C-alpha cells in the first residue's frame, strides 16, 4: 500500500477519521497549514476529492505537498498570505495553490490565478451576490500583457472554447477557489437556477497584437507593457453574425440590436456588458476611424428600448402610459460600462457580447495587476 499525501482545497481541518499531520518546513520553505489525507494511490485521491465535494464534476489533479509548494514558488508567495476574505473567512495563497494544482495549472500560471482571485474577492466584484444568485453568472477572466504570452493563453481561434491548457485551467482554478475556498458550492450557497457551462471555466487573453486599439488593462489605468487580469461577472455568451456590413455603424448596429434583447440582465438592471470583437469586424470598424471610446458611445446610445416595449415585454411593471413610447431606457449604466475586447480568429464575421450581472451597483469588473511576486 502506497501512502500519498493529498491536501484539502479549503485549508480546513481534517475530516473526521482522516489521518493528518501538519506539514513541516524541513528546509522546503514555510509550513503548509492545511491538513493531509492518507490514500493508497492517485486514483483513490481523485475519488476522495469527489466524495468530499471538492471537484467541479470533472477529475482533478491530486494536490500533493510537492505540487503545492511548486505552485507557490511560481509566484514567490508565502502560504499564509491572505488575498482577501469572503463571509469573514480568509482566503490564503495556500488555499488558492491547492485549487490551482487540482485544476491542472502550471506554476507559471499561478501569478495569473492569484491576481484573478484578488479581483474576485474585491468588494466591487460582489462575489456574495454573483456567486450565490439564481442568475448563474459566470466569472470571466480577461488576461492582458506579456504574461498572457508567456503563460500560453489563447486569444485567437476558439479562444472561448476548448483546446488550450492555460485558458482552461486558469479559469477552472478561479472557479474551484470560489467553490472550495469561498464556499459557493452548487445547491448550497450557489443557487443558480440553470447554471452555465461558463462556470467550469471562462478565461482568455485579449488579442493585443492583432488589435488596432488600446488594450483593455491600459484603458483601465495600467501602464503599457504591464500584465493584468480583468474579472467580469456575466451571463452566457451571445454570439452574433454580420457578414454583410462594411461599415462600423453597420456592424455595431447589429451588436446594439443583439444587446437590446428582452430578458437579459442588462435589460433589467442596466449593468456592465462585455463586447468581444473578432478580427474581421474590428478591421472594418477601425478602417472607419472608430476607436474603443467611439464604440462605447455608439452602443450606449443605441442599445436602448422604449419603456413601452419593456412593459409590453414584461420587463417593467404597469400598463403602457402616455410618454412611454418616447422614453428610451439604456441597457448599460454608462459608456464606461461597455468593456470592449479584441479576441477571436480569422475566417468568420462573428462577434459576441456577454450581458453583465443585474446591476452596476451589485457587480463591476475589476482589473488587477499580475506580477512575478504576489
């Protein structure tokens, strides 16, 4: 019988009946605070994680002490460093490292995961609402800067889909932290009515090399050449097609028409939204001289519907009254509430938008710098 040491992803005390010891430095760095479970082999470790509700439904990598320490070295961070807290429970770097190992991250991914978790725990992001609401919001991670390249993140073909380890595992690590370290477990604090595949993972890089515009993190106040993660709470991805427009206004008119659909979070609460523009669409828009600010101005002005429409569509209470036809309701809080990101591959004139969590006051996107040291 082989004894492998597997760490608890929530950093809690050992389960009743489990064997456990505190890790000792032994020349290997600061002591780990999480308790260990004795198991006979790796497959048994995976099954133990399933039994304790530590997975997202997919198999996980067993978080051995060596793997946890390697992950922490990827960001030169102490295990007990507190990144933030949720419901008075501190979230430490060690807890995040355990979940990053389970998700399949490499150590060089870990600085990105840490920055994402800091953003998720920021009060402006509103995890207590976004993680528990029946809306089933997903946590979207947008990575900018040199770290996106060095970590191997995909910004082009199939950037929001499967096939890239960094995209899949970094986003998955953030989700496992929300579930295991923050307590947002499905059926318990996570009360999503339908759920969404985006809660497994949703992480990608902005295509800065292929973009004619200022990168997202620079627009949000960070320096050129820096690296950052922007966390955004949103509904599902709404793809739209426009193969015929050859003007910026034509493409953005299609986008605005999709964005003012009845029944979205933006229809109800005028929060933020995320616009994802593919290469061929952004080439046309840039050729007409439009930058990201012009895009935001257009969409905030045109993604609107009359109060009468909203009442008829059961999105506002009451009967249609005089003046309701002329009163236009914006679907975003402000121009700044439209986040524009260059992403996607060539060969199709498809772009997308992601509605934001219900209201601007409940959740806002947060951008956090990424560095080699945390």
